[in-house]
C-alpha cells in the first residue's frame, strides 16, 4: 500500500495549502484529510489465499502504478509495508534499513514506513512510524520553503496535533 500525500493540480502557495488542509482536517476529522490523499496498492488484485505476491505479479501491475503516479502527480509518496517499499524502490532491503531517508520513485519523494497492520502487532514500532510521518511532513514543508522544526531538523507537530509517543530508553 502507498499513499500519495499533498495532491494538487492548482498552483497556490504551498504553505497556505498545508495550513488550509490542516484547519479543514481538524474541523472535519478524517473526512477532510482524505481530500489530499490518494491511496493505491502495488497489486491491483489480491493473490489467492491472501498469500504474498510473486515477483511476476508485481511486475504485471507496475505499469498501472506508474500511470497512477503520473496522473495523480503527488508531492510525496508514503510507502507503507514491505511489498510497497520493495516494489517502488526495486530493492530487497528490509524496511528498517530504508527508513529515515528520502527515496524517489518516478521523480517523486518517497518516505518508507511500516504497514498499519504490522503496527497493530508491533506496538513499539509505532513511535518509528510517527518519526516517518514527521519526516514526510518535513519533506512536504521543504518543497514550499516552510520552516523546519528545530530538533534534528524534524517537523514539529502543530498545536492541535496528538502528542508524540514517548521515546523508550534502552537499558
């Protein structure tokens, strides 16, 4: 699964656009958020028995995905899960090694994160996913020249945003 975030075919000030979307999302909940998000799957149909997709199945669907990205013209892609990440980036590296960096697909910045279903089973990795989302916001902000957060050059949550999960100390 991948999500293309910050969609717009109209020319407008990106910082105004982000602020307007944030206000709208806050006022309308998830309904407002869906306006700027396009969700696409690497595979266009589920493999029999919900098994993992075969490389030839992924290859057959890739032209459709490329066309979707070309039509939607996203500002950023959030690749969620092993198959989305490995298919988009043409790699076999695990997600843990690909996180925290900006990759590209067809000229569009790609941020790698864990699949939501995985996060339901691996609660400690939710904090890492939050860091990935912060990186995605930072990348989007950098596209329009918006200021970045002071800590580690990461975007800071807006005043109405949910608090950042506490960091676990290793000991």
